[in-house]
């Protein structure tokens, strides 16, 4: 269906400007959907009288991550077929309803339904509709930059959501905070969704290499079934589990980690600092990978992240690493390296498998993000309940990152693209 697509014959249309409008609106949608990353502040603000264990506090976030990633597959297919506008609108409605449902309950089960299932589904629909229409307006040489810009909004969201949530919870409590977020984000996402538009059929981005343009439709556009028959998909998937899971584990528990280990009770500041790194890391990694290649960029990010997480595990009260300044620096760098995954993996997916089915193909790859976040954030909560420390979760994450860094040496495009590696 082409209901969202303009025709090439429309008069007085500046297609380049339209591409940037789509990109900026997609970024704005992700700024709203990034409420997911404020969970460590929301979780910490849940009153003790509600009787939640640390594992129970992890569950809504873990379920949201898992559902978000699983919904990327059907949502990606829908946006490939009917366009991003309708799919993103559905996402905005579901996010709003989910947060409103969470505002009416004090149980972990209620938050799992509202924040985890409904909002998680909505985030998946909105996120799946943001990047594909934006990258289609620009040449392959700018894929990393555009993907990084769009997804940077998701990472930067905590810059404003974390302190806003902290202030609202302190003043009005968790239920009113969730209700306010539900109404606000429903309006923002649905409104901006109306401006998402893929390029017209036959559109060739300015600056595209003529040879690449001619080859793309012929042999570089893989169907989802063809993607699943390549070994590269499973390697990418494993690496994404490791890179995303390690970062999400820290994001979900950062406020608690800082308080337990270093006695730092300004967790919302660390969450906001991490968000700045998260958002900027996506843009920087996209730019760098356009220049030096995705594989080299991935390797550097994985190794650096493993080192940073080990350092974070040693950040205790009375040590240099446990000071607020150093913790803030570690948080920002961990956020940047985590955020790099969110621009590098969609870029690699487009590089390897083409643009025609990019929405659903990246949805398949993105399920790794959800599994990694679900497993490691839940692990962090469960281990803490048993040991009152996050040490095991830290070192488990570091080992996975080192393994992913080594696996990056095996990464190469499917055979039809091998010459461009």
C-alpha cells in the first residue's frame, strides 16, 4: 500500500527538505518513547509500602524491553507495507494507554501489564516506524549518521525524563507521574507521527553512487526468510545480545548501584548523564562507522564497554572511582558505548540486507536487544536480592562483551556484498 507515499510528479515539493522533516520528527518521536530509560528512577521512587522486591522492580522494565523488541518484527513488516504514519500512531496510542494503566495500580503485576506489555508494544511500533523512512531519504554513505540522529532521541530522553520523573514523584507520587507521562507522550507521538513519510517510489537519494543504485534492487534486498538463512544474521544477533544486554543492565539499575556501592543518592543525575552519552554515542558511532567501517567501530565499543563496566564494579565509597564526578564520567561513557549499538546494528542491517525490507529485517535483528535487556536486567535484580551486590552481573556482562568483541572479527557481509567489505 502506498498511502503514505508522495508521487514524483507533485509540484513545488522540496524532497531534500522532506527527508529532513521526516528525520527530525522521527527523532522527536524517539525522545518521547525513551521514557523506557527512566525506569531506574521510577523504580527507585516506588514506595516501600507497596512491598516490591528488587526483582519485582526489575520485571516491568525487563518485560517492556522484551515486548518492545518482539513487536519490532510485526511493526517493521507493517511499516514496510502500509507506511510509518499509521504504525507510529498506533504506537503512540498504546504507549499512552499503557502508562495510564500503570498509573491506576500499585502492584508489580499491574505495572507489568501497563508499562511492560502495553507501553512496550507501543514503543516497539513507534520505534520501528522512525528509522526506516528517514534513512531511505539519504544515500548509503550517510546511513550511519542518519540512523544515529534518529535513534539519538531515544537515548537522550532521560536527560529530561529522569529529572522530571524525580521531581514529579517527589511532589505527586508515582501514580500521578505515570498518568502525566501517559497523556503527554500520547499527544506528542501521535502528533509527530503524522509527519513521517517515506520517499516516493523510484526516488534516488542525491549523492548515491550510480552503480550501487542499479545493483540495490537487483541483488541486495533480502527478504526476511533469506536473512534468516544467512549465518551473518545469527552472529549479528549474538553480538547485539551482548552489547545491548550489558548496557541495559546498567541503565535499569544505575541509581540503585550508585547508592549501594558509593553512597551516591543523586541517581537521577547519573541517569541524565548516561542519557547524554547514550544519545551522543549513537551519532558519533554512526559518523565514525561511515568513515572507518562498522566492524572496527563495533570492536572498539565492545572492548571499551567491558573495561568501563569492570571499573564501575570497583566504584565504592571512599575511592576515586566512587566519587560523583568519576561515576558521572563512567556513566556517560557506558551510555555512549551502549548507544553505539543502536546506530551500528541498524546500519549494518541496511548494509548487509538492503533497504526494501529494512523495517522487518531490522526487527528480526532487534529481538536480540530485547532478550539481552530482559536477561541481564532481571539477572541484576535477582542476584542483588540474593547477595546484596551487583558483582556477578558486572563480570557476566564484561565477559559477554569480550566475547562479542572477538566475534566481530568473523563479521563480513553476505556473499553478494563481499566485495564491499
